[in-house]
C-alpha cells in the first residue's frame, strides 16, 4: 500500500512538513511494523509538503530536494535579519515573506502594524535574497510572494539588486512606498548584470493590478496598517514610480502596472514583471512542478492533502485543489484533512475529494483543534490507516 501525503500548512498551527509527519505517525499506528493488520500489505508513505506560492513554499522546496541556504538581509524596516532560501542546482526558491513579510517585523506578534510601517516598509531584503541566490550560481529563480509588509511597488527589490532611487537633488531616497512620491530618477548603472541571463517565475494567485481601486495600496494596504489617507498617498507614490521607471526602461513599465499580479505583495509583482521580465504563474502550479508531484504519484493507492481551513476560497485554486487535480489525472483517489470545513458534501464531491476529514469532527472546540492539531491529525491518520486497505481502490467513501 503506497500513500502520498501532500498537505499545505495549517496556518497558525502546524507547518506542512509537520502536518505530513503527524499524519504518517497516525497511519503507521494503525499498522504493526509497517504491515497492515487486515490486508498484510506493506505500507509505504511518501511525504510531499506543498504550498500555494506563499508561506510554506520554502518548506515545500526543501521537502523536494532543495538545499536550505541562509543570508543576512535587510528586514522590512531596515533591520538586519537572517532569511532562508532554497537551492537545487541552478534553480532557487525565494519566499519573500522570509525577508520582507509582516511576520518578520520587529515585535510583530500577529497584530496589526501601524501607519508608519505601512508607509516605510520595504522589499529591499527580497532583492538581497535574489542577489544571494545569484551568488549561489542560480539563474532560474522562483519568487513566491505573499504576506508582505511593504507597499513599495518592488522598488526595494530593485535597490537590493543594485539600482539607486534618486530625488531631484540626486540623493538616494529613504526606504518605503511613501518616499516614491519624491522619485525623479532611477540609476541602473549598478544593477546586477547576472540578471540578464536569469529567468524569473512569479508564483502568485493575486491578480490585482498595481494602481487604483483594486491596486496594491487600496486592497492590501489596510492589512499592513495603512489609513485611508495613507492608501491615497501610497497609490499616488506608486503611480509616480511607474512613470519614472518608464522613463528608464520604456513603455513596458506602464503596461506592466496593469498586468494581473502586478499588485501582489505590495507591488513586488510589478517590479518582477516590469524590470525582471518575470512570468506569472499560479503558485500551486509552480510548487507542484518543482515537487514533481505528478511523477511521484505513480503507483500510489491514495493521496492525502489538506490545509487549515477548507472552504469556498480553497476552491479557487488553493493547494488542496491543485493536489486533487493531479491525483485525478493519475487516477488516484484523494481525501482531504483540515482544521475545519464549510464545504457541503456536494462541493466536496465535485472537488474530487473522496472524503474530507476535519479536526472539528473529533474536537468541537476550535481553540483546542489549533493547539492540539498534531495529536488530532495523528488520530485522523490512524482512522484512515485502519480503513484504507479495503477501500482505497474502491468507489466507497473512506469513513472515519
């Protein structure tokens, strides 16, 4: 019996590798020495942590053979921090939240950042991480975006790669999106020449443009502490950034501002598309490619996927749906585990899941589910392990 465990993280509770590990523990607890009690079939478990391009993408890369690397970079408010990226040959995976995310803000504990941070946070560290990947010999770079603290249009990324942002007096601008209102020139003379031979993939499910009512500042700025006045200021500053960049690199800078995904990660998507010629792809597709999930499903009897909350948003291309599509293409049954679900039985079936197992079926208290997710996942894994031998290759649902 070969089971592939390919979950995303349970946000606020467990990383994807931890979810997979607890599920395997539960599966094996239903067996003796890896041999099924009932079917006497040996049990092989393959753990493949996955993600949708945001937080957890680095873990997915490491779980697929990439090597973890570290670099000291500038955090979103300029303070130095050690951030990780992943390397496999000439390919690198960068999770920008590790360098420029809300979670790495000084003294940030999950609360809301303030107006000052919203206006001054920078993506500089992400550019420095890209440079570290270039130093490691990488020339194909996957940039996973999400969870950013900045609304600077990716100007910080360009600074991290050697560009200088100058005001009318020829002075370098301070960091952050608000300062872009005073931008008059971008000096690319020190821009890293290795970028010319590099290829970038922007892993993002966000399709917002850079500017306007659906842009980076208006939609995502308030989540980063921006007031209504800040949103207007930041949007105007980003518009100025577009015009100055267009004067340096041509009309493609203006066109890129309207491209789907330009507003991702405070506009880092814009800089990636306009200045780095990045190709945007759905995050889950990028992750499934570098994890080689489709190839690794060969011979599997069952796939287990999942995420913390399996709901209507999950149906729009989140990790479990990507895994379910891959499983369907390989004709392998798939079940999902989650902290909670709001999907109807019909939605679950239409999504391709043989069954959905929420932790709330075992423990109705959501706070306990979050705090003790590992234990509950092991219990679910045990239930699945007991029933999987007889039902994995049938059309009968796998019932706890």
